[in-house]
């Protein structure tokens, strides 16, 4: 089972890193404030805020380093941090590569679709592996400006 890493665009990576830095700064501030031993009611506030900051930092790190697509038991599993989404391979009827190989879309039998957000170099690999499970899937590409 090969995993295909989720491909974030540069703006999302920058936003996640900025949020991570803010979370780490806030965590450091709250830990420093607890060490100064202020009145008891303030310590509880700092502990609560430190826990929230720790959860934020953990979530961002999970999103950055544990976001991928994997093929498991007849499903495409999108793992986004700790959130998982499942797509039944038997329900996929078509893969289409759009705009000169920059976008991959999976169409399902219930008239829905989803964009597969991975590196363009891996489009053929994931299509090939999914077609091994469901050979009835149609794969095509559409050039920019054409239908």
C-alpha cells in the first residue's frame, strides 16, 4: 500500500507555519506565566490556555506531516491530520486530469466528485493502483479550454 502525500499550496503552508509559530509563542508565554506563581486563579487560566495551545500545535503538526491518500480495503482513505475521509473505489467511475496535468478529479456513480490533491507526477500512479482494484474506471485528461 503506497501513500500519496497531500500537496498543500505555498499559501496554506505559510499560513500553517505562522499559526504554528503563534501557538508555540502563546504556549511559551503561558508556561512562563505559570512559573512566576501568580495567584491561584490565574494559574488555572494559564494551564487551560497552555493545554489549548498544545492542542493547536499538535493539530497543525499532524496536518503538516500526516496528510495523505492511501489505498486500504477497497477504499481511498484521505488522512488530514487526525481526520479521515473514505472514498469507496467501487463507486468511482472516472478519473479526469484537468488543465495540462495540474488537477486530478475522481467522479463517483452517485454524480458527486472530489479533487485528489497530490503531486502531478503521482497522478498516473494512483490511477493505476486504483484501476487494479476496479478495472472498470475510465481515465482521461482534458486540456485547458477544452471539454
